[in-house]
C-alpha cells in the first residue's frame, strides 16, 4: 500500500497528474474500513442492512424427507420389472404438517401432499396426474406406471438444501429479501447488523437556490444535494441534509468543522476544483487531509477524498451529472466499506451490450457515457448514448438505464461492438 500512498502524494507535487480510477479504487480498498458499531435487529427489519456476523445453520433443511409434489408415496422396489403398471393399496393420507407416525407394508402407498413428511418405508413419489385411482370394494387403489418414475423422484431428502453447521450467510453481506428468508429458514428471529452510516450532505455555491424559491438572475435550483441524499439513503445510510455552503472560506470551514463531529462521512457537491471561489478543498486541507484529488475520469475529474477531523470526506463536482456518476463509481464503494459491507466488490458489475452507434472518445481518461437501451434488429438490447454528454445535462441520466464505461485506452467503438454496460440499479443500491 505504500506505493499507492506515494501516488496520492505525487498528486500534490505535480498538479497536472491524474490518478486513474483503478489506482484510486485500489487505494481506497486498502485504506477504508468499517467505522460503525453493531446492533441486533428483528428479522422483519433486517432487509437492506449489512450483516455483522456469520449465520450458521443449527439444523438440516429440510429436516425430514418431504414430498416435492402432490401424488402418491410408495416403495420403488415394489414396482414390477415388467408390465405397464403396478397396483398399490392406498392405506393413508398424509398432509403437510402431519405428525402421525405410520407404518406401511409391501404393496401399499399413501396419498401425499407437497411438503408432507415421506414415511421411512417409502422412497419415491409419483405425481397424481400420472396415476390412475380406482375405488374398489376393498378400498382405494392406485395404478402407478412401472416405468418413468426413477427411485427418489419428487422426494426432498434431509439436508438437501442446507446442512447443519453450514455457513448460510456471511458477515459483510447486504441483506436482500432472499437472505432474510434464509435466516428464517434456519430458525433465526434476529440478526446482528452494522449501525447505519451517518452521512451529512452539503451543496455549495452562491448561485444555488432552493427549489420553490424565486429564481434570481444568475441563479440555479439546487439538485445535487437532493440526488446525493437519495443515493446515500439508497445505500442504507442515515442522511442529514446540511443545506448549502456559501462561497466563503470562513463559513465553509465553520460548517465542515461542526458537522465533522456529528457524522461519519461528509459529502459536498462543488467547491473542490481549482477556481478562485472553490473553497471546500482548501478548507478540508486546513481541518484534515486530502488523500486523493483529480482523477482520470469523465465526468468528475476534480473529485476529492479525505478526512475532516474524524469524519471521512468525499468532495464531488458541482456539475449534477458528474456528481451522480462519481458517487456511483467512487463514493458508493467507500460508503459500503465504511458501513461494513466488506463483501461488496469495489467495482460494479459490467454487462456486454452491443453499441447502437459508433462511440468516439478524444481523451485519455476513463469515461462513463449515459446511455439508453433500445431493441436491435434481433430483439436484443443495444446501448445508445444520450445526445448530450455534458456534465450539466441531467436529462442524460433520466433518459437512460445506465452507463457505458470506456476505458482509458479506448478511443473508438464501432456500432455492433460490445461495450461495458453498467445498469443504474447495480450502482444505486
């Protein structure tokens, strides 16, 4: 990690140098660790939380051999080796939840329903629609085809899904509905999870006006703070709306210093570039440290990461598209690691999708294009970039389903070539 740290230090010695996205993520993977405590929550409140323990099953699942279909349970060895079918006397009816202990002899079968325990004498279940049932003077019989039902068919064996002692959920995993179901399956009523990360969000700039207020000449409505709050909440954070910072060093310093004592992470939008009115970065340097600044990414080059007091700090571009894209690519993995989700990868999943048109890139940074998916001639999705790729064009985010990543050495993609597509849901949760 010493080499990566040196790269970060070199940025301040040579301001024209840019840090690659991969080097930045590698640095963050080695430096960022959980900062939140642990609590136990009821299972019904666990979805979306980050697991803080390994969950080990104390039972086999299923805990008994059970029927996977409605039908008839029988002993496969009772089927004849020749002939079209065999006739069995139906001597019991077994429903799910049955606790009655029954015994059976040769040539007997039981009508059985999905989820019901399969008696020890039986090893196979045949679906009811494949049988012929007949009422006789001696009682009900079932005619079962002699072929087509192999031994063990439609019987769920003990421990077929889960073995006792198996780790069924691992610490650092974000809990999904299916994970909650797994915890319930092995009998858990609650789970140890990490506390929600406390995140404070600022927007910056004298030109920024709150929605609902009259828009003066030179003013723009604030959108960054609302989008970043929504993104952070989507990751399970407890988020504070800290308002807008004016373009003044002293006011910015006071606000960040005060907030650093109340939050685990501070996020700002704007003020981290090198302009004369960009006060956030120098304020952070006066209160803490900037670890990374100026990344080889488009949009979002002036992204900064560091610390203000004990709080982690992420400074994003003031352009709304750049702020959201760099949140999804860089801030998201930081937030997840600070929150305890160490099982999450640092980089998002990418899916190969054909390009609908030629893609051209004229620079050496990694670029994330906003694209929408459309059906190609073969019915499969193709990626078409939005008409405007400007960092201010919020419509480019709204009009699509995700991002296409063009790496540093890629300058041209021909229509029909596969590109790396990142769906928004994979980087917004």
